[in-house]
C-alpha cells in the first residue's frame, strides 16, 4: 500500500475480527499487575489515523530528501508509518539494513530507542540516526538498568562465580547493557538465534546470565536446549542478591533477569484455551517472549520474522491465532485473505511506545531534515559503542 492510498476508512481484512478495546492499553506507567505482568495503567483507545494532509506533507519531504534519507519501519509500527518505510523488519534486521546503507546521510528509525541505538552503533560516524519521537522507549529494555546489572555482577563476583558466568543479552536492551555484555565476554542474541547464542555461551563458561527477558531465556533453555526448569532461577534486581540464595546462584545453569515484554506478557493459557474452543482446528502461533506456560500450549513458536514466514507458507484455508503485537497481526490478516487470522487475546494489545512513532512525528522529523535541521538524533558515546559492537560482532561471528 502506498502512502497516498492510506485513509481513515480502510476496510478491515477478510475474516478479521477486531479485538475489543482493552481497559489497560500499555503505556509506561507506575501501576503493577503482578499476575499478568501487564505492568501499567492507561485507559483509553489508540489515537485515530492521522490527517490525510500529513500523508501529502510526509511524501513531499521524503521525495525532497531522496537518497539522503533511509527510512526503517519495525513490523509493530502503524500502517500509516510503515507505508513510508524503505525496509521493514525486526530490530536486528533493521539495524543491519542501516549499516548496509553507508551513503545515506540520515537513517530515520521508526521503532523504539534501543533499536535506534543499535543502528547508531552499526552505522558510520558521518550518518545521523533519527528517532521521530524520543518518548518511544521499551519497557523491557528499561527493566535492566546499567547500575542494576553492575550490582548483580558484583553479587556473582562476591560468590566467586562471575568468572565462569557468560552474559547473553537480548537485542531488546539498551546500548549500555550491550556494552556491559561485550566487556564481560558475552554476546547478543535475537529471538531467532537465542539457542545458538546460549550454546556458544555454555562453550565459554558454566552458566549464563540472560538479560533482560526472562521468558525468552527460559523458553530457549528449557524447550530448545533440554535444560530443566529447576536449572533456571530468576534474579530480581529489586531484592538483595536478586532474592536468591548463594546456593541457588551457584547451582543455576541460567540466571534469568526479571524482565519481560509488556505486550507478550499479557497472553495467558486462558487465551489459548478460549481460542481453541472458539475456533476448532486453529493453529496457535506465539512469540518466544510469551510465558513458558503459553509457549508450551502453542502449536508453533517463532520470532517476529519467523511468524511472518509461517503465515506465508501456511496452507490456504488454515486458521491461525497469533500471539504477538496487534499491528503486525492485523497486517498479516490483510496479507493472507485466504487464511483465517485472529489475535490470540480478545482485547486490543498494541505496543504503545512503538505507536508513539505516529505520522505527525514522522512528518515533523522528515520536514525538519529536508529543511536542514537534524532533530532527535540518537548518539551512543564512543566507549559504550565500542564494547556494544564487540558483543554484536560476537553474535555475527556465530555459525549460521
């Protein structure tokens, strides 16, 4: 769909049933819901599609910039923003795409903050990475602060086990945590190569400190590598020694950071049971950031790119309930009218911080660049970038 074809009254995809509005749409906030890990309180609906005049303005700005600007759009972005992307993908694919465009003066990253940081680390010094809205953060990345991780490492050091513990950090983390990982002999992983990264880590040491998503770490260790649930412990940075005894830390094979994705954390086993009852023969397809209990009940588990690939290869007439961000699920339903695609949860669940990159912010950023003003530039300091690049390069060196 081209930008000019976007409108406010687009027909829903064939077979699509719109989820009900949720009383708890996800924005960063202060209230905790410890049973569901939704984590925040924010009543209200997603804003309506932007004024069509902004489409014209954004199109004009993009044409004026030409090859000077390269626009990246994450799969979880709004349709109106994805329509302007030169490339769409998950966080790591987009960072690599940015690095592969050395002639682009500006890299406009329509994603969240940690993704733009990764793009800045992997691009040249003469390129400017721009995030249209600086408020587009990531609650998961924010759950592992640099001081917290330093304190946790000191706990392991005091127990004499830091030397044989290898940090493995999910791509969904800040540049500071990637840098910590590089300095301490660890590697980065994606949801696609987490198993390979853990295998490498165990070839280097006795245990793994997995940051910051406990669910991806547990699912990879137990489902993909055959470790037991009791081989994994959860380190809570809000508690002394992570809330764990010295023996628990010494005996653990995988120390999981107490972090999670607020979107994927809302899917429950009840969601799976309900959709199976409602749609006989449905295939349940979920992201590995979902809880272990949900992943265990699913038919297929896949990364963002993996979910797209599964739908592309699925048989016509098949039914799929997908547990990942709603913008992507709606887009998949629209792309596959020959299949029944539904959202795993009955209620709306957008990644609200990703949705902060809306058409008004995008248009403002592009018009500013066209006028010679670099706005919202994301810059990672040299030392942080150096060690983060070390960790990323270790991942890139892993066998395919």
